[in-house]
């Protein structure tokens, strides 16, 4: 089991989480909605669903642009996603983990590739919205992931410095956003990305399950380092976790 997180200021004060794949299991719904939107807008032929799934965590308009597909697919995709939303389920233990973190006084924000409205609606439907402090959608920042804007906005709303925060994501774009924002990048190996792909993106820590997040957020404060010790860089804060040579936590890797 991973050990407690070490932060210069005395512990983790905030956790920023991706939504799809990290807190909710929505991949089947997304695949179906994409196929239906493709058939409606593009017409015949096989929808490139597998290629679409190689862009987890990204804002849909960006994905359509990267794939060379019509922007007009966005509206039917959202419509079908909303129609099928009753099939989306929370990741096992999501409510318990969020509740435990709140009980420790840790600020919680969701930073998602979805629009803010869609994300809040889904979280409310699953009775998870009450357990987070803020939700930031990709349409609510100037630049979506992999830019740092969405993580920075979440921390601004929480009133927490990057040095005191973690970002948990299941896509390389999540990890890139976390690093650019100056927070510890935590890979969610239970999510939508292939684990090898996610590990190759170089997370600071990799976790096998959402429950493994709790030991990283030990509520007990850690004493400040003696005067003259060099400040810890974001990745150094987890030196006590026993990461292997590849930079990944040994338990999860």
C-alpha cells in the first residue's frame, strides 16, 4: 500500500479529479453516442469509435478537429449522451472516497473534458455533486486539457496553491495538464486509457484503484523541513512512496 503524501506545507489540501473514467464509468455510453452522432452527421461507413477512444480526457470539439470530423457532430453526441446518461454508473467506492476526503477537510474539484453543465448534471444524477466543492468544465476555461488552465482554475476556486494539491486523471492529457499547473500528477490506472500508455506519460504516482488515493491524503500534518533544505519539486513530494526507476509507484506499477 502506498504511504502518506509529503508536502512542504504539511499535507495535501486539495484534490482535483477528472470525471469520466476516474469517478464515473461512462465509456460504453460515450462509444454509443459517438457512433450515433457519426451516423447522423457523416452518414454511411463504420464510425471510427476506437480512434475516438484514443483521446480520453479531451474536449469533444478538440477531438473532432483532431480527427478531421465535422464539428456538427457535437450536438447529436451531447443529445445521445444525455439520453443514455441513466446507464452511466459511479466508479466503485467513489462516494465513500469523496466523503472520506471531505471529512479530512480536503478541498475537492472536478476538472473535466465535458462542458460544465453536462458534468454537473451527471454528478447530480449520481448523487456525487454534493460531495465536491467545484466543477470546472472545458468550456469554462480559455484552453482545455492538456493546457493547465482547467487545473489552475480549480485551484483558484479552492483557494489552494499548486504545491498543496494532486490531480488525478486517466489520460495523458490529464497528466500533462497537472504537470503544467505545478501539481502532482496521479495516474488512475482503473480508467479509460491503456495502462501502458498512461504509465508512458510519466505520472508522479500511479494508483490501481480510487481507494488508493486515501493514503496519499493522510490528514496528519508533516513537519516543515529543517532550514536550509532545498524545497521539494512536485515529483519530489512523493519520494517516500517507493517509486521504482520508471517513476511509478511500485504497488500500482
